[in-house]
């Protein structure tokens, strides 16, 4: 057997107990015996027994008391009442006769052995199942504790990153402002070499500021503390506002911008600041990967299941093997195109914003022919209420 079955014999006659114990020990069972109910209770408290063979010759109150104790305090132990006069007769025959020809009836040793063997298989199977469940529970608990530790480490990492990037933003903003004043020649004229060096320094400072701001946005979204206040907003007005703010940046890069919007304003439940940030990130991404002369189009239309917005460019496009990486943090998409590649956070932030609005975002692109970033905001689009 994989595990020894432990049996407790309770009988007032030591000769009977000894005879039965010898026979069961020969079968590989672990056997203890006692002569009274109090002794049996003590043994049951000290050790686990799979079976208690309880003599029916014991006083009824002793049998009842012992079986009640087993039921209440030893739920995994099985009590088997035995008619010991038949058992003793069979045990004596078993000791003197290698192969008895007659069975002594239902109370015989052979019947007891068969019962124990059959029930032992069930007990061992049940014990294996319990052990498997126990191991699974321990593994699940260990996994949960590991996950909690990882979550705590991630929280501390995010908090540390947020503090570090926040502390970087202030001095970078000051440095950027001083370089702007120098380039404006507010403190005296500059020669061409000085202007070039300052221009390069400011450009790299702008890139670093963009990275710091993106990291702060990422930390804020990852912290789980972001709660959007969805209000009915004039959505087309928001799109026009974004384009108005970015028109100079777009045209400075030798590109044109085109709006393809419905004629009538539409209202949709959004967090205006968050969606504006997503649009700015998408337009910025389009500018980075579109060479002059190129065009950027912002398109919006109402669908039965929400409002669809698209930012379309005529840029370099995305390689097929890179499509699935576009919205990953710190992605390597477009790295081969040099310094126009950003930190790789803008699009991942867009995805978080749209996801928190319960929307969807995706990209369609063909290398060398441009890209179309689309996102769908759920909700019923409404026409603004006219005010008299």
C-alpha cells in the first residue's frame, strides 16, 4: 500500500484483541488495541486512525459514547461494529488452518478483512485527493503572495518614477525657457555657431521634456487613481481646438492638415482633457513619421455603436511585423527612421485613455503609404440643444 492504514481495536477481552491484531498486522496494517472506551478516546486524540473495530459485546452506553465522539471529533475515521464471537472463531481457524474451507458468516475475519480492504482503497484515494487539493491551495496561496509582493514593488516603482520625473520637469522647463531667451537674443546678439548650438540644445531639451511628461502621464494612469469625469461635450469643437493648437507645429514640419468632420456638432460623454491628450499624441505621432510634403487628416463620423475618429497620415507607414507592437510601452516601431522616433509612450498612453473610456483603438497601415489610427468611443451621439 502507498500509505499504511491504521486500525484501532476496542474490546474488553485482551485475547480476542491480540488474535485479531496478529492477523491484521500480517496484512500490513498498523494496529493498536485497547480494552475500554476511555482508553480508545485517549488514543483517538493522540493519533489518526482510519478504522475503529468496535466490539458489540461492550456495554451499549460505551459503544454509543465512543461512536458519538468519533462522529464529532474524528470525521475521517470509520467505526465498524463487529460481532466478535464469530471473529474470534474465524481468527483461531485462520491461525491453525492455511486455507479454511468454510466462511464463518458476515462477522468472520475474512468478511472484516474484505470490508477493510475495500474501504481502504477509498480512503487512500480520498487522502490522495486531499493531498492534491492541499498542494494546489498552498501553490495558489504562494502565487497570490508573490503577486501581492510584485504589485507592491510595481507600486513603489511607479511612485519612485513619478517623483523622479516630476523633479526633473521643473529644472528642464527653466533651462528651456533660458535657451529660448538666448535664441531670441534678449541678452545680446549671437553668431551662427552659437545659434546652432543653442538650437540643438533646445531641441534635445524639448525631447527630454516630452519624455518626462509622457512618463508622468504613464505613472498617473498606472497608479489606478485616474477617475474620468464623463460629461456631454461638443466633440467636433474639441477636435478643432486640438488642430488649432497644433497647426503651427504641423506646418513647421512642412505638412498640411485637413479636417473631414460632420457639418453639425455632436455631443458625446467623454473626459475632454483626456481625449484631447489622446488626439494630441496621435497627431504628434503622425507628424513624427510623415515627411514633407505630406498631409494629416482628422476624420470623424457617427456610427450606430458610437463615434469613430481617425487620424490619417501619408507617412512612412508601419511594417507588417511591427503592427502588433504599436501600442506597447517603449516600443521599437520606426526605430530605423532615426531621431524622429520618440520615447515609445505616446501611443500606449492613448490606448489606456481610450480603454478607460471603454472604447477601442487600432491601426491600419501599409509600409511606405501611411497609417490610419482609429478609435471608437461608445455611447449615443447627440445633437446639441439649441439655446434661444
